[in-house]
C-alpha cells in the first residue's frame, strides 16, 4: 500500500501542476497539514509526508481554491427557495439560539492549550433540540464560511449504526446535497463517503478502528462524541484514548453531546471543560403507573393504601424482589401485581388472561389492552411503545395486526423501529399518517434518545431494555432484558410531550419504579473485560490496569488483576495451561496449542484428498500420539519456512491453512503480552524447556484434565472409554484415529462431540505418572490402585508437587518452576 500510495501521490502532484484536479479516485485526501519543511496528507490508508516546500505551496493553493468552491456552493443553497425553507425549520430548533455560544466555545479552545479541558466542550440538551443534526453542521458551515472548508475534518460518532446512517442522510438533505458529498457516513461493512466529505458520521467502533492505523488522528480537526450518557464500552474506551491524545494534538477539538444532565461528570473528567446547556421546551406529560393503568383499562387494582395487610405485604415483597434482582421479567411483575390485588374484584377479562398466563404473552396482553384503550378512548396522536428487542416487536406486531379491539386494520399504522432495520423501512417512522389513522411505533430503546419522532403523544413503556451482561456458566456475554434506570424512564416519558401535552403509560407499579437505579451502570462496569483487554493490547496501549485506571469510572482492580486467569481471554482451562506453560518454562509451544485451540484447526481436510491430508498431518506427529504436538511442529515448521520465504509452498504441501497459522501467530503475541502483565513470565527462562516433550505433554494434561479417556489396546483396534460416556471414538482426522496400538494408558482431549456415538477431537497420549501428577484428585485413587505404578516413589513426588502448586502461590511472582 505504501508503495502504491507513494506512486499515487507522486502522480497526483504531477497532475496538479499541469492543472488537473488534484485528488480523485480512491485515495481521497482526508486532510492536509503543513509545517515549514514538509506537508503531510492523511488518507484512509495512512499518512504521507511530502518533503518539499514548493509542494506545500501548491497544496495550499489547491485547498484554498477548493474551500472557496465549497463556500460558493453553500451560499447558493442557502439562498435557494428550498434551502431557505429548511433554514427556517432549522432556526426553529432550540439549539439555534445557542449556535453562537457553541461555536465560540468550540473555536475559542483553539487558542491556549494549558489543560485538556481547553480542547473540550460538553453540550447537553433534551432529545430533539437539534444536537445531532445541527451542531456538527454549525461547525461545518462556519468552517466553510470562514473559507477553510477543505481544511476541516469533522468526525461525529454515534452508538448505533442506524443513527449514523439516518443522521447523515438528514444533514445532507438540510445541506441540499446528496449523501457522500460534504457529509457522509461509515459503519461496519457499509458507508457513503466521497473525496469531498468533511463531516463524517460513524459508529464509535469505526473511530476506534481508525485509531489502529492512525494513533494521533492526524488531520482530524473535530471529534464529536454523541449520546455520551449511554456509556457504552466503546465510548468509555474512546474517552481514555482521547483524554490521553488531546495534550499532544493541539489541532484537535472535542465536543461531547448528551441528552441527560450528567454533564458535570464528563466536564470534570476532561479537566473542567465548559458545559453548554440547550434549554428545551416540552409539554407536560401525565404519567400512569401500572396500578392506574389496570384501573382505567378494565383490569382493576386496589390502590396501595387501600390494600389489606396481605396485599401490602405482597407489594412490599415485590419491591424487594426487584431491588434484589433487577433482571426478572416484566411478566412476573405483572403477574405479581395482579396477584397482589387478586382478592375480590377481577373482571372476567383479567381472569382469562391469567388463566392462559405464560411468561411471554402476559406482557403482550397488557400492552395490547393499553393500546386498545388509547385507540378507543384518547384523542388522535401517535403512540410510541418501548419494548426490549426485535423478536418481541415482531411478535407483538403480528398479534396486533389482527387484534379485534383495534378495529378496522386500515385505521392503524403499525411500524417497527429497531437497530437492524433497513433505512428505507426506518424512514416510514417519521412520516405523518393520514387523518384518522393511528400511528403506533414499536421501538427498542433506540427511540429513547437517538431518534426523534415528532408526532408522538402517547408513550407506553415496558420498563425494560436489553443490556449486555455476562453468562458466567457458559463464559459468554449475552443480551438480556433488564430493568431500565430512572433516567431512561424519564427520557422515555419525555418522548410524549414534543408537540402537545402527552400521556405516558408505565407498565410497572410505582414501587418498581422507585427501585430503579438512578442511572444505568456503564457497560465497562458490568460486563467481562476480556475482549477489552485484548483490544488494549492489540492497540498497544500498554498495561491494562494503568490504562483502565484512567477511565471515567474505573472497574475495580479486583475484577481486573486478582486472578491471572480472569485477564486471559480464553476458557479457564486453557488459561491454566498457559500459566503452567510459563511456570514450567515451555511457554512457546503451549502458546501455540492454546492459540490453535482458540482459533480453528489449521490442518485442512479437503474432502477429495482426505487420505493425503491425513498422512501429511500424521507426519508431524512422528509417533508422539498427540494432535497438539503435531500442531506445534506444523506451526514451527511454518515459521521457519516463512523466514526462508517458502511459507506458501510449505502450507500447500502439508495441507495447512496459512491464514489460520497467521491468526494463531498473532494471537500468540497477544496472549504472551497479557501473560507478561500477570507477572508469571520470566522472559529469560520461559522457553528453556520448549523442546522437552514430556513436559509439554504434562502441561497439556494439566490444562485438559478432566477431559481424559482410558486406552485399551486390543488385537487390531484400540478401545477408548471415558468415565461419563463409556465407549468413545476418535475422528479419523486425529493422528491417533487410525492407530491400532497406542502405547500409552490415557488420552487427554479438549472437547467431544455427540453424533451417534461420542467422538473426541484432538487428543494427546499421556502416561500414568503424568496423569497422577498433573491430573486432578479424581484420577488418583484408581491410578494408585492399579498397581501399574510404583506408589511409594510417586507419592513422594506427588506431595512435593502438591506443596508447590497451591492456589495461593499462583498469585504474584513465581517461585518453583525453574527448580523442580
Ligand atoms: O440530537 P437531538 O436529539 O438533540 O436532535 P436531532 O436528532 O438533531 O433532531 C432535531 C430535529 O430534527 C428533530 O426534532 C426532528 O424534528 C428533526 N429531524 C427530522 O425531521 N428528521 C430526521 N431524520 C432527524 C431529525
Ligand atoms: Mg441526538
């Protein structure tokens, strides 16, 4: 790339000097900056430095001309009829009144740079006041007006791809342009961005990825981080990077925008950055809690203070339950609430819905009833329903489409609204329906702050949102509905008062609301940090604990460092293998094994050449009876071949995937760096025994135990048994798969698959003594009874090792590995 770009730039410069357009085709120039002796051009692909003072002058002239063009174009649009009409609308937004203050705060920071706070402005204002669509636009317009249009480069991040796309489209319309001219967007796998794009809306992830290639964001003049109150992991991560970057990058201005009033937190984090609040006007919204709703919609519920002791006790318990376990389903609460009032007076309808109660549909029943109630009893106005996710939204939409109580289906316009929707679908949400048609938008919490639907008069709030959390059992992050915060509930309610006084129906009792947290816990504090740790390492940000200690709200050191295993982004057993590999000074081959188990199998098994491929693989095993050692050998052979420039032939000959080997290689580097942070690695000695196969086998056993099966050699076959499954089989792709005699009593394996029989994947053969010393407690009884081993000799060794390998000693710096 460097070579081709260098050529490209050369030819661009040549083109320019004969008067052709300077920049065209793919390599758009994102920015341009000068110093006395050189000019630099930042492109998507990297940064160029052109060491020629004359070139600098040429570039200057070009950019100046370009800027003037942009100014002429902007002025022409602003004086056109359509342009004036849109200007009128823009002036009606509350943010317009603060335009000058905002612009001067942003530009004033261009002077002194004593503290980071000088480069930062925090802006807060109600949803819909014009932060996202207007503020980046004000900055762009003022740069263009000042004749510096071609020099500015504004990046505005959005937490969701759908908002990046929608907003860029809207801003293009307001500027009378097509998307991809001065305004563009970029989200993962998609984007609309041209050579003249000066304002780019992107997801936070895209900006983080850009930091990979361009650590200093060279050439970016303004970074605007929107929706900062959401406190996603990426945003908190970005703040740390930007806070570090600002003092070194005086040309960079940072604007933070937020819908709720927690601006002080951000301001003080960025060294006392000024806060500008955009006062907004919203109409009053009348709030109903579940108890009122049940009353008005046909369900009947006794108000709390009229409940008898039993009922009060029940309500109180429910509140406690919510406090304890904020993640229980709304359905349960509804059921409880109904039960709480279930003494005397249920209408028939309530009885029915309880009779057919099921956890998924009772929430729907309630929502349906509330919607019918609004449609049949309330004045015209759109309804916005907050639900948890795309499944629920679709299911409810189907159910509502044929709902008898909603009446004539053509009188109701049902619209889903969620993050994975196509943009054409999404545009429908903003359209005003015909007179007499009730618009009902079923939305996820993205309608809370990211998008504004102007004609909403009624909000129905289920009180939940999907939030990433952690399934400790399966070691996987997951998305589960959990209770929202008070701040979110207030936001949701506010959506009803945009055009006239509105009403908000909360499908949870007041006591549940009282138990909500004030703000949602930032993602950084509630999800596992493995992937973040990897990201910090892959971006080369140094020590994880140092880096995270600079976060807006840092995770507790305990969740970070207390256990070495917890910072290793692998299954605990593989983490254990890594730590043992470090202790026993055979780290490199163990890194290969673990990286191999975490990626894919690099051994290719093409269907039509299976035999050839299998025999190629078995050559790496050289009677070791180990797939893991075969992998280590194949990998090491490839590394050598790479050095000698025949890596490709090597892979081709041995049926190996070069891509997978490369992935393993880079993962090894990351794991090594994470391990070094834990303090268990001594660089000088950690590979002293890397060629000791006995030791490698032992460490593999330590990691894979209790994945172990016994080997019994029969006449012409091998019979394998595990404790839980009885007889098991090996895949023929395993180097042990075709053996008729395995001269070891045990095989350890990483995982098994149940098809008709139970199959083991990769395995490594081990001896009795290895299992005794490195396997767990369970293996010892049968082993010691088997009389195959010299009990006395082994027991001495065993107690020596047990003394050393205790859990406590796995903390801190090490100890015995080098002397055992
Ligand atoms: O970011 P914030 O919530 O402060 O507001 P915004 O997204 O900039 O939207 C400001 C106004 O622009 C909204 O109140 C809508 O009336 C209007 N808008 C629109 O008509 N169409 C869009 N796609 C986006 C916004
Ligand atoms: Mg916004």
